[in-house]
């Protein structure tokens, strides 16, 4: 019985001469036959590396493991594999050993913002819950290369229970993101247990799952899994497609199952040199995503993780890509380009500058064509309906079940009811000097 494509059939037969389409579409079969060594990669894809290449690749694997599903490997163009975007994302490279002085093991300081093991609480109202360190495939650009695939860091159930207890105790947490690794590497029963536990917490309004399964192992999206996921009305799922070629028949089918179950879908793309740093490729990817009812959410600037310098582009490349999208395609097909701030500052949006200048009562704007226009602002603006003093507000705008959260950051400076006029870094020498003189 044939497999979907010639390349898939050849790969399946290279793995097992008895493989049939039922095997190929079984996610457990795919996982059991994950490609983890250079020799396996050569045997399965009929590719031969030079002795020097193999030697250097094995040195890389001592630090950063490799894991590629047969399905994802089948997307590689073996006639031009060294320039192939799938190959670059999945196969180990000696370039990963080139660690720059500014690169970090934990560039986003997730461990520093971890009040309990496997949970990061960075933003006021949401937490990142690391529920698995295993992935179906180890992306070479992964920001968590320090953890992914590390058998010593697989979260135990008692560790997950501590995370759940933290969420229960902190009523400000309204949004929980399940991440990893890949949460869908857990068993169906474990996924259901986690979702049941989080859903039972009254103040949690949103549950999100970040997964790359529709990209690298779409057969994991089984009917049994869909039956579980469809029970939760507040569930969202973000995928991680980086290139249009990853949207195959099988991945589209997986997305269709999730969408038909009523689950809102988003996508997070990482900007990668030699993979998708091209306006044409990015526009094609965004169009294919929205065609399959997946809304582009973020384009990430590649993080400062160890060994990723060969993947990073200048920020100007990301600006160029957004310029090529804004106005040139549907607004909901334009993601937000962000830099996840080193040191744990969170996601910072970076956009082209569409504001040309300001006057007293005018804003000068330009559009995607370069047309410059004037927007006339009101000659006199007074907060008639809102005095912006939220703490003493008597208008019918109060919400239920949420305590008042004081403003922070720039929001604090903009609040009329707060006396702060500046935000000063803790180690500002001028202020330290001023205080010591006082």
C-alpha cells in the first residue's frame, strides 16, 4: 500500500520494508523511528556527508541533540538539501558550536522569573507553564536548547502540581500558556488531566497551548485528542509554521480538525536567515495560514540563545518584511514583529514608522504606498465622559471578579491620577549620586 508521496514511501521503506500507510500515519510509529544520529539521517534520506562533515556534526550532537520525525524529513529536497529550509531547521550544523560572547543559555531569563519549578510568571496576568521538555522534533533555532530533550528535566507530576497550586493562589493569573517542549508529547490522559485542573480554577479565563505538532508530526492530532480538546471552551492553540512548504496536505488536515473543533488558531513564526528572510516567502506563508483559518500572530526576531548567530538577521530585515505585508495584504494576515527582550523584558513590538511628524493639532502620516496625509486632531479635548481617575470612577464601567491592578511602566506615567513623572533605572548613577549627596 503506497504512502502519500514517492519521497515518503522511499523513506518509510528505508526505515522498514514492511511499512504501509497505516504505519506512516501513526504518530507513535513516527516517534519510534525518530532520526537521532547522522548515520540514520544518511540512511533514511539516501544522503552522504563527507567524513569531515560527519565528524563535525557528531561534535555538535554532543552539546545539542537531534531529533527529526520521518514525516518532517520527507519534506526535505534531497537534490538541494544544503539550501533546503526544512533541512536547515532540523539537521544539526557545526555552526551551532559558534557561540558568540553575547549569546546566553537562558536569554529570556525564564528561570529568573520562575517562582516555582517549570513555571514562568513575567507578565502581570499570565504565566508560562512548562509541562514537557520533549518535542517530536528538536528545532535547531530553539530558544530553550538548554532544556529540550534533557531527560533530567522532564517535569514530574508533583512538579506540575506545584505549578497548579501557584496558579490557584494567584488570582491575578487569567491566562495560562502550556509550553515546553511540546505539550502534545504528553499522553492524552495527561493532557486531559492538566486541562481539567486548570479549567477548574475560577479566575483562569484563557488556556493556550503552544505546539509544533501540526508542522512536524500532524498525525498526532488524532480524533481522540480532538475529542479531549473540544471540551474546553476557553482553549486557544498557537502553531509554529516557518515556511510555506511546511503546509502540506497532512498539516492542513490537522489544522482543519482543530478548527472544526471550534479552537481558535494562531501562528508564531521565527525570522530565520536562509529559511524565511524573504518578503515573498513570508507573504506566501501568511496567505497559506489564513487560507487554513490560522491567524498570523507573531514574527519573532531570533533570540540570543547559544549557537544561533547563523540564524539571526538584522532587525531591518523584519521591518522590510512587515513593510511588504502592511497594505499589501489583508490586515489580519499581518503578524506583529517582536523582539523578545534579552533579560526577561518581554515581547517588544517593532514596526515601520508610519507617523511622519506631529503639529499642535495635526498628525502627519504616510501609508504603504508612500502617500503622506494629515489627520486633524480635535482643537480642544477634555475628558468629559472620563476623568481617567479609575480608582474613584463612578461610571457604569466596573468589571466583575477582578481586583484593581496599579499601572506599571509607561502606563503609570500616562495615568493622570499617579504622581510619577519619570521611570529611573535602579542603577542610574546620577540618581545614586544625588541620593548620597542628600
